[in-house]
C-alpha cells in the first residue's frame, strides 16, 4: 500500500487525473488530502470539490450496480455459505422502501458503506431516488472533509512525523521488552 506521502506526491504531479479514480476508490481520505492541497494552492477548491463529488457518486453507482445486477444470482448460488437466503432480500427491499434516506445517510458515513450501497441495488431501490439521496449526502460529506483538509491538513505532516516517531519508539521498546523477557526466562 502506498504511503501517505507518496499519494500526496502523486496528486501534486497528476492532480485531477488521479484525484478522480482515487475518489472512486477511497473518497474520505482523498477528500481531506484534496482540501489540504487546495489550502497550499496546488489544487483549485471548486474543481477539487466537483471532482471529488463525481468520483464518490461514481463509486456509489458501482456498488449499487453490483447489488442490482449481480446480487440475486450471487445469493442464489453462494448465499447459503454466508447465511444469506432469498427471504432476506425481501426483508432488505422492505427496509429500503421504509427507510431509504436514513439507511443511505448512515451508510455514507460508516465503514460498511459499500455493503449498504450494494444492498440498495439489491433491493431494487429506484436509481434516481438512490442518486438523489446520495447526491445530497455526498455534497455535504465532501464539503466537510475538504474543509477539514483545508483548515487542518497542514497538521498531517506533523501527525505523520509523530506517528513515525511513535512507531520507531514503540518498536524499540517492544524489542527491549522481548530481550528482557528472554533473559529473565533463561535464568
């Protein structure tokens, strides 16, 4: 996995060409980094915001499509291995009919977002409704993350430095503790 520094360097070099696919794959982290790069003048704030929103919505559409066109055949063939049966699809459909907005808002802010977005497709939630809700949640979420990066992104260098120091210190202490343990055990 590339380091944070290497991702930042790649974004500085390739800008929006790389920003879009990164936003499709990992929106929140890239949104914050994009905000930071805007704060130091390497990216345009409006263009970055637009690219991040489009990338995030593209990723959401991919998960929706997986659920819509691949979910049922997958569950029929492999669902029994995961505790999923066809009757759970009906429960999911009913849930999305009643609570689509709340569920998608929750899904966009949680690590389980991909599962919830896929479940929206699996439940055959109308795509326009899905995108309308996701658009508003994504606009707000991306704005907040860009602003966090814009105003606090400079701290990433400091945080990265301290994390490196912490990692080196904790590794050294763990090695010393292991040596002491082995010496005591040997005697």
